């Protein structure tokens, strides 16, 4: 059986404690995954400084070239995994088998990550506003004739990763060219992407001692966050609230991404139906950038019906079917709990599931070893409905009736807000709204990201701080 090891600063390590991951449809064991406990992680973190030392020995321009080479290896190469090698096709099959993501979506996410890696030079130039990367390496330099100094806040970035969508890995790819190491705890059912990406980087010349990967239980992730000076974690609203006040930890939680239709365009809503459907359905609705709410002052019932007519008939297909649009829920009971939560919310007055007439059968499709939830569109007559502020890990959206004057205040935290409008005064108010992270003006799907711009904060500013610096010759 395939063995998935711990990666201790580039060196594979087979633990006596292993967890098996199984195919979500057949139950076939896919791999034994070595488990790292908090004690092992803590011991290894004593070598944290070596990660940055190894990377600082290589100019940033060379690290960028290595990442570009790694992009092609990640996409197409045969790379080490345990005592074997893994082809790109094997990777897709394994990732799909353990996460429930259809194979074509797994491959689509590979291409997204390939795009990020091959464009890291432009992405970092944008995130750094044209600042020379070498200034970060030296710690000081001149920017437009003015002295500048930047100090790394950590020798490595700790990351506690999720299992829901491989697309999130694009957020940490710029770290290596910034000469900062990586310490990762992968999601329990998705260890594949960080491992394969690390092996691609090693094959391209990135020092092995710059990357560590620790599959394991919660204590492994907790140790990383407690002992690495800067960390990212992905989680629920509860996780966000737990770490919100900690400046050393950046939390990526639910997106609550939304489309807002302005009063000046809402009468022509049919022109934007494709944008709304794509924002809800792409990538199986699993991402924080999928649209969980569509807000308008009028025509909301018609909008909800039109979206429901498009997505309601979508049904589960085999994971290897190129037309599969839904991902499986592989955690027992999870889909049933979500389904029950939606049903309870539908008891509230003014809330209705408008997809019911458009699907053949129930929302919950229970299989022997996994479950599916079919796309769901609910109509809310008021923004005060509880379900108007919900997000779920499948194609779900609430179409909410709300006056435009109240909309910005009522939508709450929003990772991606697509506002379809040409109203200059409203656009100004949207630009000033602190609870909208990524703002799109015009018919742009919430799922369309511009990697040249920061996603939930600028990773460069998280890993480096500006400080005063002066020097003078000795007398």
C-alpha cells in the first residue's frame, strides 16, 4: 500500500502511528499516512531558522526561476511519494478519491496552481508595489530615492490547511521566493497537494530544509501555531473568532461572498444570470469565494426561480465523469447535519427553498460510503432571515430582498463582493465598506480571482515589517 510520510525539513519519515485514507466511493484503502504528534513537531521546530538561512543563500530571482520550473513538474511530472513515484494522473485520482472532488475539478485546480507558480514574479511585483525583492533579502535599500528597510517577522510560515478545496494552496506559493520557509499541517483527506508541490520545488532546486509537512491530529496544528511566529489557519467562524485578535495568526474562514444588484441594473437582472449561476456552481460550490448570497431590492423571487431552474436539476455523478458538478461529503453525518440545518431554517417565515420543484428527489442524496447535497437556492423576503447569512460547502445561495440603502450594512462580513452597478455614489460607499475584502464592480463572478491583488491581506506585509534604518561611515 502507498505510504505517505511525514516530511521533516525535506527528509521523509515513516511514523509508527498511521491513519489510513480510503476511497470515498469504494472504501478501498488509498494510503497509510504517517501521523506527527505535537512533540515531534516541537522538536523539529528548533531548526526553524535553518529554513530561512538556506533560502537566503539563494537570490530571490533564482528562487522565482525554480518556482517556475516547479510549476511544470507539479502539473506533469513523476514525483517521489514515499517509496514510490506519483504521476500527475495518479495525483488527480488520489486527490479525488480521498476528498470527494470530481477528477476534472482536481485537474482544474492543478492548472490554477500552475498559473500562480508561473506568474509569481508578476504577482510579487504587484503585491510589493514594484519594490525590488532584493531589498527584502538584504534588509535595506533605496526605493525611489528614499531609504527603506524591511525585517522578516518569521523564518518560516506555519500553515494549518483544510481539505475542502485545493485552490487554497495558491495563497502560500509566494512564500519561498520571499526567502521564508514553510511548515505545513495538511488537511486529513488532502495531504496530496502540499507534498507534491514540495517535491516539485525540491526537484527544481529549492533547498529541502526549507519545507516541512506534518500530517497529524489537532495537536500537530496547535503546535505549529503556538511555536511558529507567523501562521495561517483555515477554519470555521468559530476558528475565526478564536484567533481574530492574534496578529501573529491570519485566519481564513468562511467567505460569505455575495453578488449585489444595484437599483440601476436590477430590472435587467436576466443579463447577469450566467454570472450568478457560475458564482454559485463552480468548483462544486466548495470555496469561500463561491457566492452564498445574491442581494437585490426587487425581482428577487424571479431571480431565485431562474437560478434554481439552472442548478436545481444538477445531480451527483461518478467522480471520474467529466460532467460531474458536485463533490461528495466524505465525513459521515456531515451532509445530513447541513441538510437538517437548512430544513430548520426553512421553518422561518418568509424563507423558501425554490429549488425543490426543479430537482428530482431530495436535497440529500445518501450513498453507502458518502453523501451528496444537491444545489439549493432559497428566497428570503428580508435580510433579517437567519439563513441569509449562512454559507455551506456545496452549491447554495440565498437570494435576499433588501433595499439598496440598507444593503451595505446588512450584508455583513464579505470576502468577495461583486456589485453590479454604475451608480457612482453607491460605488464610493462600497469602496469605503471595511467588511468587504475583495470588491468587484461589474458583472464579475465571485470565483474569478486576480492573483495580482492580495487575498484576505497581503502575504508580504504579513511576513515582513517596515522599519527605520540609517547608516553612516565610521570615522
